[in-house]
């Protein structure tokens, strides 16, 4: 058997972190060397998530202990809590994929949406972890910032036409797991069941990612919704174009961009979230309506391609492993 790279998962008790641990544990080229958590330290991961069957005991984070056993890390902590952990691991020579928002944005945008950055000196080292766009840069990175789930779906839906888009309205709907493991009034069963509800309509933090990646020439309106499912996300994007394109031109642009991508499915009709559940795939469809607007869809599993799966895809690239390893 080929040598396995020992990997740490920090924040393994959360939804995305637990899936990271599962993907690493079953990966043909990675070894789950240590799994760290905060309040759940001392528990076994399969006690919290029986369906994953990962028997690792969760331990408190200690950077020296992690560095003694691991060469790479997936960090699945909330923003602001993540950056100090990432800094400790980078200082000890580990390669890191961070699933928080701490390294996705330029400093001014981060300050606008999140406040002061705990480690701004590391921002220049971070590569935005959308492999379909930044694959070559990810391969040479020591720090990758995994995109948010909403931006992943919307950017993949829009990217082939980004140079032609003048403005876009993104109507996105996510399962409740996207809000994290800690319950709130908004994610309580009584609030979510038999209900579809928009939230943060005056401005969601993920709009900053869309604006940064699409560029200042694109006016972005983004409205997220919670829907009564546990996993799954779909972004419906209504794009006004700077120049007219017919449907054949649109289809050709998507074929050029994604024809050889391992985790993009070009659909013949509008996709649904069940099509991609528990996969690392993004199912994309685009068409032109009778007013000349492009309507583009991106469907993902918010915990897979929107979080843990995409993080492992990036880590594969960083470690010069087959990009699809552990994800098929």
C-alpha cells in the first residue's frame, strides 16, 4: 500500500468537521491521525455521528500534539476562532484547508462583514478553494480557504458567463445543516418544518464572496432561504448580460468551461438537490429566457461540495494526490 499522509481534523464535532473526519478516515491516501473538538472533547466521534462509523476519540486542540502526528489539517471552526488555529498549524509546517470565512476575503471586505481579522498577515498566502477555477494555484498552496456553500453553487452556476454578466439576482435555498450544529430559534424544528423562509435579505456575508469573485463590474443581489430539509442547496441565478447571447452560445460556453471537470454535471434540465445528495458533485444547468436573461442553476450538497467534500478535493490537489481520491 502507498504511504498515507497523516491528517488532522480540527472542529470534528460539527456537521462539516464530522464529514471531513469520515472522508479522511475512508480515504485511500490519507490517514485520520487526530480529531479535535472543543466542548465534545473526550467523546468518540461515532457516539455523536453513528452513521459515519468513525471511532476516533475527540481531543482538545493542542498545536504541538497535532504537529507531532499530522502533516496536513482540515480546520472546521467558526470564523475568528479558526484563524488562530490555522496560524499555529502553518507555523509548524502543516498544509491547511480552512472551512471558515477567515481567509476567503480581502482584508477590507473581511473587516466590513466580520470585523477585525485575527491574522491579516496570512491573507496573502491563502488561495480561494474553488478547484474548477483555481486548480493550479491550489496545487502550490500551503493555505486554502474553502468557499462558502452558497458561493460555491452560485459561482459554479455563473462562472462560464462571468465576463458577460452585468448584474445577477441569486435566489438560493439551503437545508438546515448549513446553519451549523448549534440550534437557534431560526433553525428550531418548529420554525423550519413546513416552512420556507428568506433570511438576511438586507445583506448576507456570502454576498461578499460573490462580489469579490465575480468582480466589480457585476451588481450582485443575493437572498438565501432555509428550506425544511437537512442537506442540499440550490442557487437559482437570474443574470442580465452586457451583450446578448442565444441559448446555443450559452450551452457552448458551459461545455467549454466544464466539459472535462470531474465534479461538474452539465444537466439537460434544471437540477434538484436530491440529484447530488451525499456527493461532491455540482449539477449545473443554464438557459436563456424570452427576455434575453440567462437563468443558471447550481445544485450541491451543502455539506459535501459546499464544505467537507470540496475541502478534501482541495487537499488532494495540495498533496499531489488524484483529485477525485476519496470522493467517488
